[in-house]
């Protein structure tokens, strides 16, 4: 175009590390305005519906300490969702445009920018797709989304022409290019798209168009693509694309990129999306604004399904009779303070109000960006720039006007908070997102990301404790008495907490005693959950036992190591356990008792958890016998010593505090005796080996208990003669499919240990399908033995037989052909993402296909410490494939879009798991079909772990690995296994 371009900025606050602030501008890097070399500035701003999103706008418009006047008349903010009427008025007065991405906003947040209010205020709106994972694949689909919202949720506020202008002139204006493109005008560049009207009139022909209706696209007057007949009449050197939704299309690429269409296709490979869809794209992100889950309601925000119904025309979840704007979608957002946005309190919602800054007015005053609240006092000197207060009253002289001062009679200068006691913070909903302070609180627990404080009193109060999140910043010590001089009160996943904290020590300490709970109080605590009056307080529970040593993690807690559940439902977690110290070793098992457990109790991941701070918070009950090492063991007649097949061991629930005597007895002393009883477990040890004396052949029960105690554990002992011959119990696998000339290992399990001289098993093969060694030699005292079957050179069926009594069915088959999976898709069925396997991809029978993300084969092998075999095909998908982030499921679709396998079970939120398919292969949507493990490198088995089963399944999803959890997608992989069926 021969003019300066636009500057694009995803993180204008330098907050790519995830920094979110509800107030203040302490971001890593608040950008200043771009230099004069650019025509426009397009930063991502206020992408969200909470106070943190709005704060971004404030800090980029010079409002607040540390802010910058970054956004000027050249700016067009992308998103602009979490804004209020003064912000929108400032945009209009300053000339800040909006780049609206409705599909991306709706799919991510269930809401989008207040576009009706913005349009009414005079803000210019351009339409954009954001990015494909959450947005539209092309502008026609984005325009379709805008049209659907307008028709269903905005009461058709925008005309067809207005929507069309957003996609043309509005977008050009946003990037400072409207003097060259965006309109059909003399002197402008001929960047033009021409559509077949297909029976539609005027702008509706564009809004309802599909890709097949795009008759011609010109850039600078030169054809880019369009109907072949038209393109060929206007240009030479263009390439035929083929049929596109019923129309033959061509594209002219060589002139611009030096590549033909076929060369471009070859260079791109397999894209994440096909080139086009004739209707709605597969797995397209939603354009229906919805927030339906209980966790979606934050600060009393609205739940809604986004669909127009009889008593809720705009689908915002608020019945028309109570809706302050029944025709235009305006749910209560988290930033709205628990009520529908109505800035001037005239009972007309902001999105419907012609003058949202002036009550009961239809003729709006001219907005002055230097006086955003319109009270006559310039922003720079206004002590309350967001609320009108012409009198500038400031009773406490803290430079915060009484109209917007949470504590008008108590000075709180700058970022200091208004003083409250903790019970008030926990119970007064109006303090949410406010800046508060707490004096003289006692620190009761310190963890890696924050600490707990409690009212400094020995008279226990309800709601007297709260958690403070301060990330990696400096922390006080347990028992310190501190003053929290400023913090923001927020709700984080159901837990009320303080963040953005400023604190200082007082130099004093106090050892806060725990609140000891009765059995009924413990029951009530668990029942109340996040609403418990004890949440955040230091508690102690007594005489409790473990009910679940490995409970399932809650939302966001996929790697719930070092967590167990007590009878009644209270969990114990290591969230504030000293870093680098082992939590509990050995880890508690079901039934283990504690005399007491002490720590702050916190609502985390949908569960109440008591958080021990160190070893003194865990008081174990006396160690007791836990178990014998095996449910059944063997001994020989006349032998005193270790049992077979392994020595018999008695274990305690944990290490003995002092030397402990273990009594072991035999119910039938004519069969066996325990001459060494009682046995001593030394202090600090937790087990002892038990030698057994075999008297005569037979069976008896052995019992063990701590001397003087009543709890006992049992095991069965069978005494054998030296020549006792065991029966064959089983052969595994019981069914096998073996390729001609290949081998298969079988394992025979015996009833009891083989004789001391060993034994031979007769092995035979029927049907002429192969050979096995005969006899199969079993070593002395062995309880199982393995041998190898070698398949014949021709296919057939038969059996491998052991001693003529135990059989395995074997199917010998020809070498299966490799499976061509080119064009097949792996679809994340509930996250709107898919990956198309490149053309020509073949999986050998008995082999694997691994689709990795952002890792070359060499890097993948190095990371997982494996060497992928010749039967493994590896594809580095870069960032073009799935992203495992929790809750997604996978399905495998063939090139006819038929489901071959899936959907798989979903990983927990935030993932960080490894799932491996269990054989025999069961339905992918059943948890029992998968081995669920943490994402540790040693747990993953890429290129291994599967065998060819007796009954062939074909190709299936065999392993799913999320190496690093939420937000880090390197080394993620999905593995397919083809068994030849």
C-alpha cells in the first residue's frame, strides 16, 4: 500500500508469564505508545470478563499509578471485552477502535465485547478472527458468528450493512488503512471480493455466503482467486484448484509468492484444517455465549445458556421481567459487582442505555476523556475519577474521594487497603475485589505460593482465617504477627483469598493453638465445604484413620501425590510441607490411625484439605501389624528357613518407635511351627522376615500380631514334600495370533513350587502350526516357566498343549499388509481440534504410529530415553496438532470420517497424565481400558507396551501422553498401534 504498517502486540503489559492484577499497574512491562513509524497499534487488551481484564485497559490509558497513555487515536484494541461505560466513552473520545473477535471470545469466556454500547457511543468496530484454535477459520465464518449473535442475542441491533461494514471499512480503519482500502472509492486500491448473490439481496449476499459463493478476489486490482472462468479471463499463470462447493476455482499465486498451487500444497503438508468447508467446519469453536457450570458463576455472575427462550429473549439467563435490558444480551459479569451493569443507576442496562453515563437521559453530553466521570474535575486532579463527585470530598485526606473510598474516614493512601477484621472479609460480599488491610494477624502456615493468617486471639471465632497468595514473593514465618497493609480480596476456584498483597512484620510472635474439632464439628466441616466457617483456620482432628490412600484428584489437581483421605471425607495434603522433605515415609495405607493431625484447613480443588506444616503436625497411633507379604506361601517338610517362592515378611503400618516383638503362630503345629517367635523389629524398622519349620505335608494358617495387642494378620502356609508335583494352573496368553515364521512366548503357571529336583512338562502343538521345545524344563521350586512357540511357514489354527490338560489357542497368519492411515484424523472430540495424518503414512502390522508435538524424533527419543524401533513411525506435528490441556477426549476417524476408535476417556483438568491401553483391548471410553499414571518420563512407553492379541482388533489408540501439563505442549503425543487385524 506504500504506507506505514500496524504494530501488533499480544502482551502490551509484558504479562506473558500470566500476571493478572485487579488493580494497580505492577505488570512486568507497561508498554508506551509505538513510535511514529507505524500507522496503527493493535494490542490484545481486556480479554476477559473480570476486574483483571478491565485493569489492563486502565493501565494502558494513563489511569493509575504506573500506567501509561499507550492507547491513542492510532490504537485498535483486540477483544475489549471487560470494559465499562467510562472506558467505552474514553475509546470513543480518543478514537480507539475495537477489533471484535466474537467467536474466540464466546468460545473462551462465554461472552464478548459490549458492541451495541460501543457502536452507540461511536466506537468504530472492525471484525477479526483471532486465532483458529478458538476463533473462525475465515472471515465468512466470523461474519456468520457476528450475525448469529446479532439475530439471537442483540435483538437485531445491527443492520446487515453495519455488519458488512465491520468486515470491510471497520477492519481497514482499525489498522489505519481506510485511506487506501476498505471502500469502493476512486483513488483507493482495488482490494475487492465479489460474491455470487445465490438468490440473496444486498449485504445479505455476503453475510450468508459460503466459500463456493466467492466469485472473485482482487488484491490491488489483480486476481487472487475466484471462479476459474472469471480468473482465466483476467489473468494468466494461475492454477486450477478444482471444485469448491460446486464451483470450479483457480488461484493466482506465482506472481506473489513464487510458488504454484501444487508447490504450496507440498510445502505446507497436512494442514490443521482442510482448505475449505462447504458448511460449518468440523469442530468449529462455538458462537453460542454460555456459562452453565457452577464454577462459571464468579462474584455472583450469571449462569446462562445463550439461547433465546420464551421468558428470556436475549438468552442472558435473566428473565425478561427482571432484565434491565431484555432485548440485548447483558448477563452479570464477574466485574459487575453482582448485578447487571447499569453505571448511572437509572434501571436501564448499559448496553441499552443511550446515555449510560447520565441517568434517565436520552441526550448525552459530549464525553470528555480528560474528565471521564463528567463531574467537572479533570482526571489528573480528580480524587475519584471513575465516579462523579463534584464536591471532591475527602474526609480522611488520603487523596481518595469519599465517593469511591471504601473507608472514607480512615486514610489508606495509594495501594494501602481499608482495615477490616478477617471474619468481616470472609462474610461481607461487598468487599470482593476491594483493597483491604488486616492488622495484627498471626501467620499459621507458610507454603511455596502463599501463607495463612488468623485472628490473633485464643478465643476461637468463626471465619477467622484466610489464605494469602503471593507467589514467589518473600513470606513471613509461622507464628509471626504481621500487618497486611494492602491486599485485594478475591475468590479463586471457590476459596476466598487475598492477593496483590503488601505486608510488614511487627517484630512479635504468637504460637497460635489449633482449634481442636469434635467428631460432629469435623462432620460439619466436610459437609459445608468451601462455605465452612473454619476454612483458612488452624485446626486439629483427633483419632482419625485413613479411608483412601490415593483419592482421585479434583479439578486442576491431576497429579495428587502425597494426598490421602480420612474417614468422613477430610483430605490431608502436602501443599505447605517443607520443600525438599519427604512428606510421610512410608506413606499411610487404608486403616492407618493418627492420634492427631494439625494444620490450616483449605478449600482446594473442590475438597477441604488439612495441610500439615511439619512432622510435629502428624501424630501417629502406635505402629501395628499391617500385612504378611503374600496371601499364601510354601515350605518343605523338614525344612526350617525362608518360605517359597519368597521369604515371608511381616510389615508394620510404619516404623517402630522402639523395639517391637511380633508373635507369629501356626494354627496346626503338626503341619508347621514357628520356632523363632516372637521376632524383634528394631526401632526405626518396619518389617521382619519369618522363618518357618515344615513338619508334615498339609496346610495351616499363620497369624501375626504385636505382643500384647489384639490386631492380627494372617496368611496360608502349605507344607510340601520334596517330591510333590504341582498341577498346571494356566497358560498365558490363552489365545494368540502369530505371524508365519514368527515366535510367541508362553508362560505356564503351576499350582505350587516344583519338586526340589525340578520337573518336566510335556508340550505339544496340534494342527501342524509350529513347534515348541519338549519337554519344557521347570527348575526346582519354580512356580512358573516360560517357553517359546515358533510358528510354521504356512497359516493355520491349532493349540499349544501342556501335559495334555492346559491349552492355548493359536492362529498363525500370513504377514499382514501395512495399514495406510493417510488422510485419517485424530480428533479431540470435545475441544474442537483435530489432526489429519499426512498422505502416505503407513503403520506396519505389530507397529506404532506416534504423533508428537513440537519435538523432532531425535529430541523425542532423547526426552523419553527410548530408541524407537523399526516398527515405529514417528511424526513431528509441530504445533499443528492437538494440545492436551485436560478434559479432552480423542477419537480416530478414517478417511471416510467413520470412527475407528474412541472417544477415549478424558484426562483430568490440566492433564499431566499418561494413559496406556490395557489388553485385551476394551472400549476406549471406559476407564478400565486404560492404565492411568502420572506424566513421569519413566511411566511412558512410546513405541512399546502392546502385543498382538489372540483376537485381532485392528488399529486403535494405544497411548496418550501429556508430558508437561497445562500450558506447555512440547513432547505431548498420541500413539496408535496396529495389530494386523
